[in-house]
DNA sequence: TAACCGTGGGA
DNA sequence: TTCCCAAGGTT
């Protein structure tokens, strides 16, 4: 690459580093994962923070570390207990990958989280951002940790107008960070970029007037901070109509189903549900009844509709009619991924939020 | 590359 | 209500 094309050409790097780091030392938030340099704990926090707000993560992080204080505790835990600790956080493959990865650390790296880019990047669920974050924060390695904050902040400071929605754009910012990063304190430098993005250089109406690096910001100099970063929009989500069934026996036990190992809401428990293709309510309840019999062998009798739930995911939307049913006859043995469960015991298994809403319906509509 | 993979908060 | 978003990774 031609040296003249570098986004950091003629940029006051030392001044920028000093202003950013001084600001960070005096203004950073006290967060639970900042009280430790244990690479395992840093790692857990970074996985939880993926696409998730700090305020949401804090209670999950504290509970997770209480349950699994050290890497070996997570490695040896029952997957269902691990998933229960993640219930409600979303993107559930994150935690299954994390447990897979900590087991790998014990088997391949003698229980020590690897301190090289190649080593840590080979772990399940550790991409370029998380690799750089753990290496820099836990080990002080001067690697870039480019997340959405860093792309927003640097797009403004360096006036970079590449579309940050495009995957290859991240490399542009990694290159810039390699030029800018403090080799004396890579941990604080990377965290400071993200902290600045979270507190000052926010997506809308950035607080430029109190920004510690206002002097070094090319976008502010040109009054263009509102135009950056450039980010193309996503397409609208698809809508799927569903029927879910709350079926119970004389003892009040409910039929539940464990979702497949891969895909949406993998391995979480749910009330049996199918896509609703038929037009009429009667035909839809028949579809649901047939599905449950085919999959589990249970014969049920649907009594009526007890609720309607809408649930929006990142890429689709469920519209769910919830039906109440009595179990008329059970097979000699239910399949492995089907179970009968008392209402109280729903607290022991992990359900997606959409189905937690149904549990609430059960408690309000059926138990009363 | 673009689609898939959750959830809750704020404008 | 609707939209965008929040410390991404995998396929």
C-alpha cells in the first residue's frame, strides 16, 4: 500500500494518545469486569458484551462469575446449568461456544488462555474483536480490538467514510488502530476508545463540546460528525405465524420440547409450536394437535385460545397464537427431547423470552 | 458477501 | 409505533 493512503498520515498520534488515556484514567466507569485481569473473566465479559448493552450485562456477569468463578468451573459445568445462567441474554450460541472453548483451553493449552493472536483466535466463538480485546486487556498485548464503538469514533476522528456495515471495512480500522495504539498501555487505549464511544462519541448527538480529543477530531473540525459513520440500513424482518400449545395432564404437568442443537434458540426448552399455515382457527389448532402427536406421540384435546404473543428477533418476527389443551393419552415413553414438567420446575430450565411470556400466561390464565 | 443469530432500551 | 441500536461470530 502507498504510504500516502494511510488514514493516520499527518495525524498527531502522541497528542491523541495522551489526551485519550488521561481522560480514560479520570473518567472511566467502574465495571465488575474491570476489577480483575483474569483472562477468563475478561473473556466472559467480552462474550456477554457482544451486541449487548453494559447495563444488561452487569447482573448476568456477576451471577455467571458467582456460578463459574474460574475457567475450570465452566468447563466442568452441566450445559443446561450454563444455559440457565445465560437465559434472557440472547444469542445463545455464544455461551455454548464459550463452554466448548474453555474445554479446549484445558485440553490444548494446559488450562491457560492463550496469549497469542493465533492461539486465542483458534477458539470457538473468538473472532477478531474478542481476540484483540482479551489479549490487550488481560495480557497487555498491543492488538486492535475493533468493535462498533471504535469504528464510529475513528470514522469521525480520522474522517473515514467507508460503510461500517460491510465486513471488510473492519480491516481499515484495525490498520488505523495499529498505527494509533499505545504500546505502553494497550489495555487502557483499547478500552478508552470504546469508553469514549459509549459516553461521549455516541451514535446520535455526540458530546463534542466536552470531548477530550476534540482538537484531534477531523470530523469536528469540518462540522461533519453527524454524517459519520456511514452505515447502510438493514432489510426489514420477516413475519412468521405460529401456534403454540400449553398442554397439561391431570397433575398439572406441562408438555415441553427441547429445541435442536443448532439454529435459532438452540437447545432451549419451549412449548410445542408449529408454523401456522392454515387460515381458520379450527384448522390451525388441528395442525398443532397433529404436530404434537407426530413428534411426541401424545394425544391432546385443544380447549381454546388463551393468548397472543408477538416476539421480535433481530431478523424475524413471531406472531404466536397460544392454545390451551388437555393431555388425553401419553405414549409409553416420550422421545428424548420431550418432557413433562410441573409449572414450578420451569424455573430450572432455560426458556427463550417468547416462551417465558407463555409461562406467565399459564400462571395467570390456567392456574387461577 | 449476506444471512443468520436475541433482547431490551431509547429516540 | 417504528426504527435503530449494543463491547460480533459463524456459515
